[in-house]
C-alpha cells in the first residue's frame, strides 16, 4: 500500500496484523468470543480513518478520528 497518509498506512497495516492474530487465535487456541471482539475493534480503526478522510466537513473528520481513537484504546485493552 503506497500512500502519503501515515495514519491511513499504519491503520491498514495494523488491521492486517489483527486479522493474522485472529486467525492464529481461532486456529490454535480455539477461542472465539474475545478473538471476534479484537477483530472488530482492531479493523474498525482503519475503517473510521478512511471515513474521516472522506468526511465532508471538519466536524465529520474529527468525529471519525475520535471513534478511531476509542477503537484503538478498546483494542489495546
């Protein structure tokens, strides 16, 4: 992925790592509840960054980035 937006690039790379982690957990550890939650929160970071970039107003941009931040904190937890 070639892009000049560092947040977009890092959130994409992070989502890719989260997907690999999810696959590892369900294949090896047979755990589904927490692994699904980390998959949802970890991949939604990039989705919200993408929506922020496409926002029509500055308020939209800030709101979506705030959601991305919250999802990142949830994933970290």
